[in-house]
C-alpha cells in the first residue's frame, strides 16, 4: 500500500523533438540538382537581302484638284450682315451681289456729310461775294487794304471748308457702297465664314471663291521624291475613278516648308486645258518619270513602326540577332516599299514575322533571297 502524503516516483521518458515544418522543403531542395536556365528563344523568320534598284521608274502619287486662285471676299467696314445671297457650291459671276450689311448708319452718315457740304457751299458763296465787293471798293479807294486781305482769307477758308466737306461726302458714299459685297470674278463658292445676323469686322471672310481662270492638281510629296524629280518635269494627271480622263501639266509651285505632321511638301501642278470632268475636289493620280536612283525596294510585309516612324528589322549576320532601324519611305504600294535612306546594299531585312520580334532577339533564317533589282 502507498503511504498517504507521498507521491509515487514514476519514471519519465523524453520524446524526440519534431523538425520544424519549414526545414523540410529546404532539405528536399538541397538534395535536388539546380535547374538549368531556360534557353533563349530563337524565332524563325523570313528575310531578304536588299539591293539598290537600277534604271528609271515612274512615280505615282494621289492628290486633289483645286483652283489655281482662291480669294476670300470680305467687307471693308464693320456692321451687322443682314443677307448672304450665295452658299457653298454656287457659281457666281463677276459683279454679282454676294452679301449685304445693314446700311442705316451709313445712310445717316451720308445725309450728315451732305448737309455739312451744303452749309460749306453757302459759306463759300457769301465769302466770294464779300471778296468781290472789297476788291471793287479797293480799286475805287472806298475800302482799306486790311479789309480786302481779310475778305481774301475768308474766301480761301471757305473754299477749303467746302473741299473738306465734299471729301466727307465721298467717304460716306463709299462706306454706303461698302455695305454691299460683290464678286470680283467668276467662280465657285468653296467656303462661307459668316451667317446672316452676325456682326462682322472688316476683313472677316464672308465667302471663299475659287476662280475659273485655272485648275491645279495638288500633291503632298515626300522629301526624297521631291529631290529626285527632274528639272521642269511634265506631270500626267488622271482621275482616280476614271483613268481615261487625263491632262498634263507642269509644277507651278513647291512649298518651301515641310508639313510639321507628315513631313511632306505641298506641290501644285498647273493643268493645261483640264477636261470638265476634273472638277474641284476630284481625286487624281499624278505620274512622273524619273531617272536612275539609289532607291532600295523591300516587300511591304517588312515595314513596321518605331516611335511613329517607319522602320524595319535588320539581321546582324555575325550574331544572328535583330535590331530595329528607322528608314525613309519614298513611296509604297500594297506589294512593295521604296526606301530612300536607312538601308545599305547587302543588308538582311526580315520580311515575315516582324510583329513578334524584339531588339536583340536571336532568329533562325527560313529563307533568304535577293531583293528585286
């Protein structure tokens, strides 16, 4: 029996501690071999070896038909426009009334100027009669030289006053005539700048008229094409919708400054006896023959963009990697692109798969052929 007040001695056996759960994955990973790095992706692409073209070529570019001369008709005075008699597309003749201002103020100014002229004319008549009396009295000795000189000065002042008053009448008459706007030549209305009821300022465009004297074909030409054009070339122009409608012309005007958005130069070609079908705004194609050039031709599928600029992927033959290069496009069509600057003869350009490439990527050439010469 166990005595009260004592505790029995029970033997205690220590348990082994469990390894922390976080050490197990580390031990397992230490037993495995390190994974090799992934091999760089080698993308198969189709390429072409570029070479400069030889021989002449015919250049074609799209433009529009415009008037040789366009004028903005505007009032010479300010006022409220009460009527505009023409609209866009209307044909006008020389001297035709185009618009009219409210003429009430100008009529009042003319009446006031005429009244002042009448008063000045009456003063001149009185001064002339007084001068004649003083002259006759001076000859007979019944007046003095002082009074005669005073009458002479009064006469000269009255004559000047009448001249000034008559000038004001002429100005008022002209201003009254300026309330009507007339076409200075025949043509077609191409734009309007104000509506009836508006208060217009002097010089504000009311209507724009394309005169009938001549027609121009207007083109936006790339810099390389402009530089390669021969001196005083003959341009063949044809309607895009009907190529049988044709005309010829010569370059009449070249803009000295490139467009800040497109980088092209505006060229106007004066048409010789254009057919009636070449109306204002018609879309036309201009064709010009140029001599031999160092342009490089590549397939249209090779063209991509780099920061809003045309570019191509060029293959480095030593490392078989690609790099993006900006080029200057002279002209292009759905099948080909003519490059003015950016490529050298013998370089390799990617023609298929350009959208999936990145700078420095290794490629495998599926097929390599020489570009057309």
